[in-house]
């Protein structure tokens, strides 16, 4: 845990904050300097899909099936995190599905609301190519179902930035999120508008985080377009990029001191056709008021769509912390 002392020496030594503190009585100044610097911890995952075979397995094995291992006694303690997020790949609707679309996803509100709440999810990205599977009424149902139980959302499948950014303050740290989907040809990304929105978010927040749906499915390396746009968005003010859509883990990169995760791969998904689609990556992200973002990678593996911590030899990945 950082303290105000380390913050001052790394961030504002010689500035007005130090001048003020130097005038305080010794004991009062010492207590102030030793106070922890405020932090936000965020847990981020890739594609989360609760329909099709996952829904069948939940009906057979219980509604907790998707998360009972990854968040079980030998998994991750979600109570340690302020924000728990993923890309929700599909609409939340309680109505007949469309018959003219394949593949399509739809998740029962009664199941999803209780399940996501129980396991601490409080921010979901909706900027993807399946949120619109059930058209406008499915979109409205999704927003209503999630917001009703206090789960925040960001992003729009049509990239309507005006209404689908998300801003929050946690532990005194202001965070601005922007969601983009770069895979739907009828709704291309207006990158200049996106950069303007980033600049606006940056004026109001300490950090700006981009969650983006992009890339080529099943390719384990990012493409030139992804890299070019990622660099441009960081140049515009984004502090962290979290990508998804390829259904496999792609590489990460540090650019201008900022993390870029091109794809976190699958988190919960009923794809079994290769080893790559049954691997994912979670991110344990610590955001500090001193301007730093630290990331611990959490490799996961999926067995019949159910995520669990990957093993390094005989050692659980979290034992290395």
C-alpha cells in the first residue's frame, strides 16, 4: 500500500502540497504523511455468455455453475475488489428469441440478475456485436434488467458515445469509462468523436479506461488496425485499454507507459473446438491516486464453459502473489 509520503516524493515534492505540510506540527505532519494513498481495485474479464450450452449446464448443475469454481474457496475473492467487470455477450430478455438470426444469445433476467449480483459484478460492457441480437426491445430490456439490480453498464452496440459512457468515483478516485465496438460494419467507429469523448472524460476524471470489442476471431495476435487505434486512443488520453471479441487471449503491450490488453479471451463461453478458446485472462488492476496503474495477470482455463484458475505446474496462479 502506498502512503502519502511516497506520493509526495514521487508526484508533488517541491509543490504547494509539500509547502503546506512542512508548516504543520511534526506529529500532525507525520500522521498525514503515513496515511495510505487512495486506491481502486478492479477485476476484469473477457467474454461472458450465459446462454446456449451454458444455460443448459446451469439448468442441470445449478445456477451457480459458471462461477462456483473461479469464485469458490480455491479461487478469487471478489470481496477484495471495488469493481468487477466483464463483456456481457448478449441481451438480457424474457421473451421468445428471434428465429431469423444465427448465432444469437439471450439470457433470462431472473437468472442473470441474481447470479451476477451474487458474484459481485457491478459494471458490464455492452459495446459488442451481440447486445443487439434481440433488436431495440432487447436493448431496453437489458438496460432495465441490469440497472434494476444496481449493475452499471457502458457502451452501445451502435457506438452512441453521448449516452453510453460511464463515470464513477471510488475511494476518492474518479474513473471515466468508454466502450467501443469495432466489429459491426453498419455502425463504424467515429474515431475522432471517440477521441473527443476521451478528452472530455479526462477533464472530469483522474483516469480514463477504454473497453473495446475488436480484432479477428480466433487469432492469438492483434492486427495492425488494433495496434494503430490503440496507440491513437492512448495518445488521446486513455490510461488503460481492455479488449475482447477474438475469443482467444491476445498479447498485451505497454505503450507510452500505459497497458494495452488486446484481448482477454473467453471468460464463460460454450466454445470447445480448440485449446485457445478454452483459455482466458483475468486482470487484477490497482489504480492509485499517484497516477499509477498496476496489473496482475490471472490466467484462467475453461472446462465445459466453466472458468477456473490455471495451474502453473502444481501451483495455483494466485499462490505467486
